[in-house]
């Protein structure tokens, strides 16, 4: 909920969390220790004189700094920022705070968010990879994420370019949806090229950040936020990573947090997969499809999710045309989708100017991909030379999931071609 809806107890807890955050010598892990030991940030600050004797490795200098009120100025500035920010807040003491994240030793006491908070309670898998991804890497990520989210698993990533971007777009197609963890303030999407995706995630998925509103995307923020990406997930999948990729930091966090680590082997000589191969040498499990991950996670899956996975037909497609028919409903009576929507998907509110995800009027089925939209798409691509799938969806007022199917059919017909990063252009030869 937003700050304006906080009651007195929540505001006291927020103020205490900010006080701890700006007390010299208290890192995020010590702040969590204090909240766990005393029961909340508020109770911890009330017992500041007991910090040094509680066996939490809190030195007297930090306790003295707090008691002198050295934190007040910075905490007050943050308080004002939070009051002005339209984002919602999640406190460590809130019932909705994800239990998995609470397990890690450096869980944040405060999270900002936009979107569907209930996604934090889902079974989830973090899918990460290189910013400078290959087209093959993007295709693998999309295929696996579609399989996971169609089965009800939520896909988590970092809203970066490359693999992250593909993960979120594919995740939004399934009932599991997608969560983005920012390395900047909740109001500072990065990179700027992902602003359209940010708006889609804000209204159709979930965006979270531990950083104060207005925080710029400093390079040092991203390794820090990676612990949250892995901390929210049951497992981490690395799709593409060079030998020194920052993506491997997330895998290391996952290992430390006792999460399963998966990796896509990739071509044996490709430098973009060197990090993945090294992870496999160190014990990560090689993955070739969504089913590989679902099988490994099946003992942890909730009974209803396990049943859902067993009852639904396999969605992984050998080619994009088959995938398009499966996603749209096609002629398959056992399709995962009804009228173009995943079973059980609630109708969600979309921002002005974004494509609607509503169902067809009563008694009327959505047209199959090959029956609708060809001429408009080709004309639009001729005008713009090449265009991202998000912009196409907005211009055509068409849901991305259905547009993806139409584009796949046009690819098969040789009318358009897909470029790296989910851009499309007219095929000239």
C-alpha cells in the first residue's frame, strides 16, 4: 500500500527502518539481525541500549551514534521522498513480505513496489543472462520462460537489456507473469530504452526496488540488487554469461542462499556461454527446456501448481508457428489458452495507450493469428524500417501475446524477419 494509507504503527515501523538504515556501522545484515532479534525495527530502536549486549556483533559506536540521533537528518530527507513518491511500500513486518526473501541474511527492511504484490507469493524462478545477448540466447530464454510461466511459475529478472528484457516480455504472456528487481529507485527505470517495458511491468507484472526514490542506476547498485533476485526465487537459471559476466554474481548469491542453480550449456565454443559452462563444471544443473526445471522443482511446488503442470499440454514449440497457434488457441481443443488468454488469468487494467489484454466479446472467438493483422503490421514495418514488438503492440492496439503469434506466422511466410532484441523489420529478399 502507499504511504498515505499507512496507519500509525506502520509509520512508526517505517521511521525506525529509516533510522537503522542511516545509523553508521549498521549494514543491511545487521539491520536484519536487529529486526529479527527484537521482533521489528521499531522494537529494535526502542531497545538501542541493549544492542551491544545482545550478541549481535553490534559495536558501541553504532549504538552511541543512534542514541545521539546522528541519523535523523538523512532519515528525514528519505521520509519526505517517500511521502512524495507514488509507489507502494512493503515493510519487513508486513504479512505479504515474501518468506523466501526473509530467509537471506541481508534481506532489506523496506521495499518499494508497483504492480501485483501477490506475485511475491508465487513459486518463482530467476532467469538472468547477458545484456549483450545473442539471438540464440534470447530465443532459448523466451522458450524456457514461456514454459515456466504457462505452468504458473513466476519469472524474475532485473529489467536490464538483453536476456532480462526477453524474460519479462515472455513472462507477461503466461499466468505466472514476471517480477522485475531494479538496481535504481523505483521511479528510475534503467536503461531508458526499457521504459516501455517498465510501464508494461508496472501494470501487468510487479516491479520492486530497495533503493530510495530518485536513486540513480549507479554501477555498484546492481551487484547489491542481485541478492534480491536470487533471494525471491526457488532457483536461478543463467541463460548466457561470459567468463567474467556480472550475471555470475546472481548465481553466487543463489549458491550462498541455498537455491538451486541451473545453466544453459550453449554452444561449446561460444564465449557468451563460457560462464554457463563453468557453472555446470561447479555443479549447476544443465537445462535444455522448462520441463527440466519443473521436474527439479516438483517436490517444492504447491499441490495445485503441480496438478496444473500435469494437466496442461506441453507448450514448448519446435518452431514459432506451432507456438503461435498454441498461444492463440489455434485448432487445438486442449490449448493452454481460451479465447487468447491463459486459463485463470484475471483481466488486468492497462495504462492509457497500452494494448488491452481483455477477452473477446461474448459469443465471438479471437481470430487466429493468420487471420488478422498481416497488412497493418507489414505497412507499419515498412514505414519504420525496424520496430520493437512493444511499439508495434501499442501502435496496433494488440496484446503482445497475440502479436507475437501473428509475427511468427509472418516470419514463416517470409514477410518479416526478427532481429536481435525482439525488433522486427520487413524481409526484403
